[in-house]
C-alpha cells in the first residue's frame, strides 16, 4: 500500500475477496483483455477520431514505455488535468500500466488548486492540454513549475509551446523500442492504489482519495451491470471525465469495462450534445441537475433524433422531483438518479424501478456489501424513516484519505464508516432520499465548494477581519455561494474581494456569487458562528444589517 494510505482491515479484505467483489485484476490487465475480446470495435470517439480497443491498447503500451523512458516510476504521482479528449485514456491507462498514480484534477482548477495538488502529492509530472475553452494551460503550468520546483516534467497534449515542456505525442515510442522499456516495468498489484481522486472537501485544504485497482474495478463491474451496459452501449461523456460520476458510475470506464463505446463531448450544451446523441446513436448519458434542466428546456425546440437514448442519469446534486417527472416525457428516455461520492458509495435507482422511486429517491447502494447507517449527532441510529447523517463502509469505500491521519479521525468512525456529511432518510424498501447536509460545503450545481477553503482565502485579505461562506438557494444551480465578511482596516468592495480571490488562483466556481458585509456574525449557543442564521440571512438579503450590493 502506498505510504499515507489506509488499507481495509484484513478481515474485511478477505471477505470482499471471498465474496468475489475484488477479483484480483489491474486496469492494465483489464484493457488487455478488452482488446483481445473486442479488438477492432470502437472504444473511444473523439471528434472524427474513432479509436478501437486494439488501437487503444497499443497506444497505451507505447505511451507507458515513453513514460518509463522519461523516468516516471511506479507509485509516483502525476497530476492529470485533461479535458474530454482521447489522450485522457492513453494517459491514464499508461500510468496505470506502469503503476504510476494519476491525480485527477478538473479542467476548471487553477493555480491555487494545482500548486497544492503538486506540492501535497509530491508529483513527478503534470499533464495538461495546450489550450482549452480559451484558456492556456501552459501559462498555468509555468506558474505551477515556478512554485513547485520538485515537479520534474510538464507534459502537454498538443503544442508544448516552450522548450522545457514535453510533448505527449513525442512520448509514444515505436513498437520496436517499447519492449526495452516495457520489460523491466513491474506492474502494480490489484490491491495497490491505482490513482488519487479529489474530494469535494469540507476543510481548508482539499483531501485526496486513494482508490485501488480492485475496489474501483468492482465499482465498474457493479455499475455496468446495474445500468445494463454491454458491447452495444454508447455512453456520451459531457461532464469532465476526471470526475467520479462520468469516470465510473458507470461512466467512461464502466463503458470500456463492458466493451461499449465512449463518445467524448467538449461541452454539455444541447448544441453539442444533441447532434452527438443522434449521429453516434448514444444510448446513455450522465448530467448534473442544472444541465438536465437545460436539456429539458431545449429538447422540444430541437430537431435531432434522440430516440436511441435509453437512459439519462442525473446526479452530483439533488434533482428536483418536478424536473425528474418530466424526463421520460420530454426526452423519451428513462431517468436514473445517481447519488454518489468520490470516496466510494454510489447509489442508483434501478432501470426497472417504478416512477415513484426514480422521481422521489436518489437510489439504493449498488453493492449488497455496502453498509449504510443513518445516525443522529451522538452517532445513535435514528428510527426507521427518520432523517440522519449517512455513514457508510463497503468494498469500494475508502477507509481514509491520503496523508490525512488527523482529519481521518473525524471523517471516519472508529469502526471504519465514512461520515458522508449528507442527511438522508431511508424508504421501507431501502432507497435513500437526500434531505440536506451537515457538512460545511456548498453544492453549486454539482461543483463542491468547501466553505473553509474560501474563508481562508478571504481572511488573507488585509481588510478582512472575519469571513463565513454559506449556500443560498438557487432555482437553476440548486445552490450558489454567499460570503459574509466583517471588514477592518478600511473599506473593500465585494468585487474587489472577488478579484482578490481570482488573483490568488482560485477556480472560478469557488468565487462567491455574492458578498455581504456585516459588523458581527450571529452566534450559536456555544459561541460558534451560526451558519444556519447566515443562510437565512442570505435568503432575506434585504436585512438591514446586510449590504449585498456593496
Ligand atoms: C459525486 O461525487 P462528489 O465526490 O463530487 O460529491 C459527493 C457529494 C455527496 O456527498 C452529496 O453531498 C452530493 O455530492 N451528491 C448528491 C447527489 N449526488 C452527489 N446530493 C444529492 N443528490 C444526488 N444525487 O457527486 C458523485 C460521484 C459518483 C456518482 C455520482 C455523483
């Protein structure tokens, strides 16, 4: 096990192996078997590129050899910040094959996030596109490299732009050269960590989630089965593929697991997605609630034939029942609600569930070995039907974050349950209904914001005495963020504070949507800042003490 990671206790590991959850396979082997089984069938579609399973497997071998030649070693961490492009797959499978560990960053992350990830994970390399959505990632990489001298390589998919950066294309060795690098590579074990995912977070600094080959492949197998994926399935990836939902629930990896076809989209807009659904005969797609609303609104006015689409998955944030009711009628496909987390547990409504379940619940755990408990503030189980915090453990839920011993004591119970921070109730048939959240996080249309992280950045401003960030309801995104600030040392405007955060390199989705100024914060009985009262204030922003327009 990678240093800094917590394995499952042997008793549990043995149980999961005996039960057939963990089948002792690595991602490298998985792709090899799929290439043998599905050879010339198309695995990935990206623009006009159609890449077969055999081709993907070969590209991965050649790139793996190139990574080894560059000096990237097993267990070393590599930050992967790629959009939905074909080289994402070459890159991650090549890293899997040599046992190096991708650390998944999202395309929206900026200097603040990437510098932290590189430093904290002691990354050997950072892999980026040249440009995407009008943003030059090479400028970002130059800043990152200046702050993290231990970063050995910046690898660019596309034009590297400067001499010190490596072109990803140049790393694919010829077949003949491959064997000399491939042969001395010691492949990873199935129980080894395969990669690190970023947690949505509740703390000042983001946490990293170590997932093993065994546990993640199990989650792919179960997800693919529940979603009835097979070699004829066509999955449309519109959400950024590095996120756990489109990556594995069943996502792009679950589709490859089943021998299906992955279609990559650079945007989720109906203008991009609908023509792809029609021309590529897409059978399943995954979206976050705000995007589902856009699709529902656009569908009646568009002419594309969406009739191949069988399943629309919606997850990442709570989907309103009102919108959920319209999916089948407007888009002509089944709705599947997905409630999951990068830490592990994923719940699905099943494809043959009646409408009252698919509309009103967020699904049930995918594995019979998932354990879920709903508890009150004293960790005592609540009565059936009551709301409690959801705790979970199971064959694909981590037992601890990477290098975070102290935080792990709070985030996990002593018997290994992960405290999700989500408030839920259980229906008599075992389906979860998400009722709210006890964690200090804002869910902005699926993008998770740790309040404390933004508060810390605000506190770095010389005029800010104190800061508290809370969610405010939003019709479209579900929630937006509102920062309350107490100022000293002279005046500062909301816009100046937002600019300050942007200049600190914070990702755009973390910049508060609104800033409110106060003379003091309301407190709870024990003297803590009352976020509950602040949330209420954010709703009634006409409150006299608050000046949201300042
Ligand atoms: C997914 O993963 P993360 O790690 O970005 O966020 C997890 C959190 C959950 O703890 C919950 O607070 C929220 O996102 N969430 C939902 C939800 N799905 C996720 N809240 C209400 N309803 C839902 N359907 O977001 C994720 C990972 C795998 C599959 C699906 C989503």
